[in-house]
């Protein structure tokens, strides 16, 4: 008795009842999807007749006596009720898995299912692996013997003859499951997908068509949506936003760095931006409104309003406590900006200097001897020049009165410079 059996092998078997009467052939298997790692087969769909005369019957798996040679039932044919239309279920092999695209969360890529590999345990049948290789498709089409014969003639030791391209179900995430296509219903999906770094998850989603991409995106939890959304270019972001209602869009934008959210909002109509800002949390809305008031080619348009400031009279210990409190909210925590009562920038210190200092000393004692800054209307070129000259990874932005407005990080600069350099390179190549 084989421990593993392919779905395509079961499809070739006749079904007989307890009295050895022919019932029909296996048409489909119904699965129970739960929090368990491997879904269990709970019923089989039997088909008899051909063409327009096909009839279908559902039989619970508990009524299956054996399935080694033929599939033998524990009940007589008279117990089965046949109907013209195939019974519908939320999860079946034919409808929801075969020829469907799935995410291989281990190798982080999109693949297509050609066959199913079942595990047999105490007369129960479980979905153990999905077969994504060419051999699985050949087996399902019934061409295995013919193709194997010719492959052996040409290349007897070919990998094709022994290779099984199997992916464990625990590393598999369906992209369309259930009768409503492109809807993911499994809570376990979020656990699997959350283990993939956002840049890799973005690449997976770009391999999908638009409907599947939006479907997969909607299945993510809010935190992962926020991280992945920022990875896409504006065209894909707009494509996704068009399929979301305003509340969903706001939940994503509120979790993004302010400068990235502002860049995205600049691509929308004024009416759409106003609607989104109204729904946003007040502080976030104010920050974005501030950023949207600057030119995208200026320091003001490039900065983020998420940074850490500390009062000039604070101690090092107070600064460390504030760092712990705002670590998740600031885009960069390496630099800390020291301000006066009017929020004017008077000095800059760093995380390294604070950690090395006496906790009881004043924060001003850790400041750099000299610091640099830019004004909101300075150009991107000027910002880049200063960052390169002083080898800093972030630079503060102040207004004409010296009041802190934001911070520009090296990532913000690179996001502007790399596309320009790439376009210039392509022109030279042409």
C-alpha cells in the first residue's frame, strides 16, 4: 500500500459499490480547509455517463472502503443520489487547485499547480504537496507512459524521469480559492505571507495579473499592506487604490512614511486627496498637508515629517526614553535633533553619542561641534551636494526662521537620483 498517491492516479480508477456493482468514476475530491496544516479529503464526487448525459453524486469519504486498486464503497449503489449538476463546495481539487496559480512561500515565487500529492494516514487522505512540474501535467493528461518511453529512448538518465517538482502544502498559498474567484479565505494565509520580506512579496505580486494582484493584496493584514504598498511604483499603487474604498486606502497611507504617502497623493486628483485627508487621523493629515504644499523638486517636497526631536534642557536619560517611545514612528533614529522652546533647531546629536554619554548629563553635551541643514525651498541638487560633502545619511530641513520642518534621508535622495541616472544611461546606450 502506497503512503503517497497522486490525484491524477485516483482519477483513473473505477468506483464500485459494496455489491461489486459499477458506480462510475472519480470526478473530484472535496477538502476541509481548517487551521490544520494539511487539508483532509471529506468527500468524493462520482460521475457516470458521458457528454450531456453526465450525472454526479457526492459520497462522504467515510463511505469509502478502499482505494488501492479500484475505489470500493461501503454502501450500495441505491444509496447514492445522482443529479445533472455537479454538487458545489467551497474547496475542491478540480475547481480550486488544478491549473491555479499559487505562491510558493518558501522559494518566494508564483507557480502553477499541475497535480496534487496526497498523503494516506489510517484510511484518511490529506493534501500533502502540490506538483508544479511538467511531469505532473503529463501524468494528469494520461501521457506518462508514452512520454516516458520516448524520453528513455533519447536520454535514459534524464532528470525528467525521476524528478518530482513538489511543494509542501505548508509552503503554499492559493491565490484564488472557493467559489468566488480571487478571494483568499484562509487566515493561515496571512501567517505564510507575512514571513516573506516586502520587496520579495512585491516581486511575487508583479508576476500576477491585476485581479490576482489586488486579491492577494487585500488578503494581507494592514501592517503588511502598508509595507508592501510603498514598494510599488505609482502606476501599480494607483491600480490597487482604485480597487479599495477610501477607508482602506487611508489605513494604508496612515502607516506609510509621510514623504512616501505625500508622493503618492501628488499623483491623485485634488478631490480624491481632499477626501482621503478628511478621513485621516488629524496629526497625519496635518503632516501630509504640509508636505503637499511644497514642490516635489524641493527639500520641502522631499522631506519626511517623522523624526525625533529633544528639548535642549533634557538629559541623556530622557533622550533615551524618548527614543524607545518613538522608534517605530520615526523614519530614522540615528540622528536626534535638539530644539529650543520655539522648535528652532539649535544642535544635532547621534544615537552613538547618546549611548556613550553619562545618562545624567545634558543632551547638549553630546551635540556635534558643527551641524548642517537645508531650507524648505532648497533644490534636490543642493541637498545631494551637502549629503555627499559631509557624508551624512540624514539632513534636517528648516524654514526661514530656523524652525524644524522635516528630515531628508539618503533613501529619499536615492529614490530621486537613481531614476534620473538610469534615464541618462539609457539615452547614452541608445
